[in-house]
C-alpha cells in the first residue's frame, strides 16, 4: 500500500479546510447551542462541489469515491464543524440512489443534492426494532400505481432540513425463510399523512432528531428505488459508507480537539511550567493522538476497499469502532486539559463530546460491531 497522499487529495484537504475554517468552531458551537442547522456552511461546501463529491459527474457530482467523501468529512470536522448529515444525505442517500436509482430518479434528486441545495435523509430505525432491522414493522402495500406506507420511525436526523426521506419499509415476506422483504422509497417531507414530531435530546448538536408517523402515506411507483423486495441489499450498500464517513468525522473531531488541547496546554501556566510539561496532561494527549492516527489508517483502508468493489464490511465496522472510541477519548482528554474551561461555551468542546458520544452508539453501536467481528471475523457462534 502507498501511504503517501497524492496531490489531488492534498488539494482537496486544503480547500475543504479553508472553506470550513472561514466558519470555524465558534460558528459550529453557536449553531449547536441554538439547535440551528449549519445551512450556510452546507451550501458553501455544496457550491464548491464537496457535498456531492461522490455523486457521478453525469448527475452534477464530483465523480469521486468514498475515499474523497471521507476526506471531506474529516476536514470539516478537523476545522471544528462536523456535519452529521454528510453521513446521511451524501453517504447513504447519495450512494444508494446513484447505484440503484433509475435514470429518472437520479436526474430528479442527485443534482440538487450534489450542489448542496437539497438533502435526503434516511429512515430505518424504529422504536421496537433498534439494531434488529429484520423486525421493522413499517409497511408499504401496493395499491394500483401507488404504495401506501404505514408505520413509525424513530431518531431520524435532519428531517427539518430535508426535501425528502429515504424510507425502509416491509413489502412482503420470504415464504421459504419467513424473513421480511424490504424496499426503499423516497418520500417527500411534506407528504400528506406524514406526521413529524421533534424528539428532544440533551446532547448539544445543530441537527435535530425526529419521530415520524406514516399514516397511509401514498407514493407513486416512481418513488420505489431499484427492485421491490431488494431493500436489504440496497441498504447495506449505503451502510458501509455511513460507517466509513462516521469514522472520518470522528477522526476529524479527534484532531480538532487535540489541536485545541495542545495549544491550551502549551500556553496555560498556573505554577512554574505550562500544563503540557506535566506527564499527567501530556501522556493523555499523546495517547489520544496515537489512537486517532490508528483509526485514520483503518478508515482509509475501509474507504479504499469500498471504492475498489472489495468486501468492506469488516473494515468499515472496525474503522467506525476504533474512530468513535478514539474521538471520545480525545475529547475527554481535551476537556480534562482545559479543566473548568472545558465546560465553557467559549471553548466549544461539549458539542464535540456530544457528537463523539452519539457516534459511539450510531450508526451501529459498539456492541454490535463486537458481535460482527466475533461472528464473521473470528468465526465464533452467533450470540444474539
């Protein structure tokens, strides 16, 4: 493997970092405290082609891969503005529609998504299903030229910012196995019968969470993505990119908070030496640095495997696990280095802690990653 960065990737990092630094951590912290979308930054990145960098050029995107989208995620976070909806709109919806959507569907949704003028969020989680997607109870029943969606979704990010939602619904049952057959639909956020309830959370984030109720929501057959009943295969094509971009976001968060902590530790002096001269401070930051860089390597490997059409499930799960653990440890070390100032709004560390803690749970929690590795990598009996 070649571990050097090519000129294009170096230029991409510099450009994304420059745009995001114009907004900065203070901008993100203010938006997070106010629970307001980071729309200005999203549109600016979209105007320069970075929100849709992984979308085919034929549909207004950059024609690049997951590697480049992961770089975008890492650099916006590294400049203090981790954008959660890059994982959802660009990674999941962008990848799924680009791969499985009809030509008409691609022309309809991808150009505006690529330009940052629109977002398509993702709805799979349900109150009684959680990580067990096979228990999804939201149904889509064919009725002539339409499907009728009924059910509930839970913890759906960014619905207030989105034009549409990519919804996973049950469209039948496999008679031989009894397993649910799933399908994907693009549903407008203003569809009649779709009721949205804001779900308050205590973490400080710009993106809001929602509970969705589908009360006989009708969509045309032109809203079905790909083949009816093939939803699980389509979903998992999008979930690996979500995990990789989530890992990249965590790597960026780790690098951002470590930069702030190192600056503070090098300049803050309350006795005879700066805080950073004490091993109780410096070792925690050094350990966090090592763990972030290790996670960055696994994230790059997972993205490379996906872009080359190779099995990426194991690497994507490992990258997400490692990066979330490393980011959370880095934020904790940064807060501890700042002492009481680590909790002050002025220093903007608590929003980073909230997102890092969220990404330890989502899009797949650490325990399910451990289950995956135990079963699929180590060959141990399934435990659940």
